[in-house]
């Protein structure tokens, strides 16, 4: 092999080897970064899942528009027809109030109402058939949600352990356990709904502990309440 050709071949092999190594290293770095990014996203989804699972485009979640009677901080009341939406950035629930007295061109026609602007919201859950069939005006049955820092809390289970939901659906077939946000032992503080707080509340109740071990926290609450009537 001629010297010039020999050096050219060596040079070419060197360039190719370095290029392959760089690509391999780059792929490794990119894979690591992608994996870290996915882990971060997964963590964020876990942390924020309760705020995003019932967004307005999610047709699979029972979160329709309802007529809410909203008590503002100054004591005034508003009738608001809205879903309970969520602000993904502020991590707050909110209602959308449409002021029908204003024109559609008025920027104040659509107003956002956050929990901290209110004392409570309430939904009339009196069955429609009861209202229509009763000869005497049916007494409205209001399901109230108390205003907290970031949401309205609706108590859907009452007992030794009370449980609160972010949505205004009472306990029943349509209730979504993913909406549970807080629990309360007797008249104690309302605390975050998680395994640690629930274990502290149920103490040594064997039925409740068994349910907790199976990660069925709602069943644990029901079992505890049944055993401590």
C-alpha cells in the first residue's frame, strides 16, 4: 500500500471511530436526560393528578354544569351555573359566572370565582321528580361545599371519620373516589387525604388496617365508621 493511501485509510478510520463514539456517548446522554425528564413528568403528574383529572374536556368524568348558590365573603349570594373547573397553574378550583345583564362584548360578562372569594357554595340536590310530583313546593336540599384555600370541600361521608370531595357529587354510584381530598376524625382538624393521616386515624382497627394494606382507603374509612358507630 502506498504511503499516501495508507495514511488516508488510517485518518478515515480514526474519524469514523471518533464519530461512532460521539454518537454512542450522545445517545447515552440523551437517553439519561430523556429518562430524567420522564421521571420528572411522572412526578408532576402524580402530584397534580387531582387537579387535572376532571378538566373540562374530560367527558369520562362526572363533572357536569350545575346551578350553584354561591355565598360571597361579603354575604351576598349569586346563582352560578358552572362546572367546577381547575386552574392548573394556581392549583385552585373555580367557577365561571356569566353576568347575563352585560353584553357579550363586555369583558366583565364572564367572571372567575375562586374559593377564597367565597364562604361556601351549595347545590340543590332535590330530585327533579320530587319537585315535579309534589303538590306542595318541595323543600330544597342543598349540598354545601365549604371554601378552603384552594377548593370547595363537600363532605360526602359523615361519621367518626368524615371524608371530603373536590366535586359536588354525593356518595353513590356517580361518585368518583379520585375526587377525595381531605379527611377528618370526629371534630378534629381537616387534614389531607393520604395513607399516613388515615393510618393515624384508624389506630389499631383491624378491618380498616387490612383495607389500607390493600390501598383501598375509601373502604378503610367505611369499615372504621361501621365499627365505631
